[in-house]
C-alpha cells in the first residue's frame, strides 16, 4: 500500500513538472514585483503629458496679417474652456502704451501661470494695428520703451490708423459709416464694415472662439466703458464693467459719450452677445500696470468660480 502511494505521488510530481516545462511562456504568471517596464512607460507618459500641458499653457498663433503684411499674433495661456480675451494696439502707435501694457500681461502670465483658474484660459492680442505701431516706435514687438516713440506729433497721429489710413475702431459692424468721428475730426471707417484685414482677423477669431468676455484697451480717458449696440447694456457686461472698475480704481461708465462713435469694436461684440468693455488708460504714456493687473485679477477670480 505504501509503495503504491509513493509511486502515485512520484507520478503526480512528474506530471506537474512536465506541465510547467512545456507550458506556453505567455501563460506563465508574471512577477508583479518587477515594475521596471511599467515605470518606464509611466515616465514617458508623464513627460508627454507635461509637454502637452506646457504647449496648451503657452502658445502663439497668427490670427491674421496687416495691410503691410505684418503678423497679428495671439498669445494663449491656460487650458480652461472659459476664454478671456484682451486686445490692445487697436490705434497702433498713437496708443502705444496699450500694446506695452499687453506685453506686460504676456510676460506676467508666462511667469505666473498659476494665477489662471483651471476652468479659464487667457488670450492676449497685443497689437491689432502693427503697421501703425511700427510707424511710431519702429517695431511691433514689446521690446520698446518711451525713448523709441517718435517725437513728431504728425507721425504719432498717423500711427493711429492702419496703412489704408482707416481708423480700425470705426470699421466694425455696429452703426458703421464710411466717415467716422474722432474728437472733432473726420476719420475713415473704411469702404465697408470689415473692409480691413486687421478687423477681419478679429471677426474671424471671435467667430471661431466665442470668448466669454473681451477687454479692449485704449487711451486716454481713465475709465471703463460698457458696450452696447442699441439693445442696452447686458447684465454680464454690466458686471464685467463694475468688477474691472472697482478693482482697478477707474470709473465705471455705461457708455462712451464724449462724441458719437460708429463702427466701434466693443459695440459690435455686444451686438453679437459677447460681453465686452473698453478700458481707457488715463494718458498716452503710462501703462498703469498695477491698476490694470488688479482689474485682470478681479476678472480671473470672477470667471474662475
């Protein structure tokens, strides 16, 4: 009996040994304690993810070109779906301080990306009228100072317009007229609404992205002005106006009423149900960075909720 049991046991052991010897390697249990390959894969995945996030957090896109074929660029920060759009340099070199302010914001966001809430993205278009800016300061980048600004008054005034001598802020589709008004002067609004490549670039961008809110910087009056195209100031635009004004210390105004304006950009945005405000700096030389940063931060907090 004992001999039979021993013999049976030996046979079983041999069968088990043969089973594991000839078993397919794909079926052999993997030792999960060896995580080398998994770790490598994870590291590559994380690196790729980091690169993708970095690209999304900071990117530059060309949205159009000027009459003289200079690029109109948009700088993008953050990954959220709620987009805040800031536009400067509409009046080129005549309001060069607005472009310098926009470049200050670009630099700030590049170094302080964490200020942007997770659900928000920020786009900055620092120079809508690059031809006009180049006329006055000799460049379209942010690498200029007040010492680069032309001291010839006629040159500075000419830099307000694009290379077709059109006032871009009279070329949008709200009360558009071929002849507009600037202070006590008559200016060209173009041959039709959106006749100019610069305003066309904004039109195309807005159509594609539908930002949650738009801030357009001008100078000089020292106030925040709500947009409206004959339908009254929207609730969201009113909120936008008051929050930026309260934080920055600028006055809040329901409308710009110093003189009649036709073809205004922010009013066209209102016509298209996009909340928008005009922020007019106090003068033509200062960026008033701290005031505007406070206004920007107030909007980031508001839209980040």
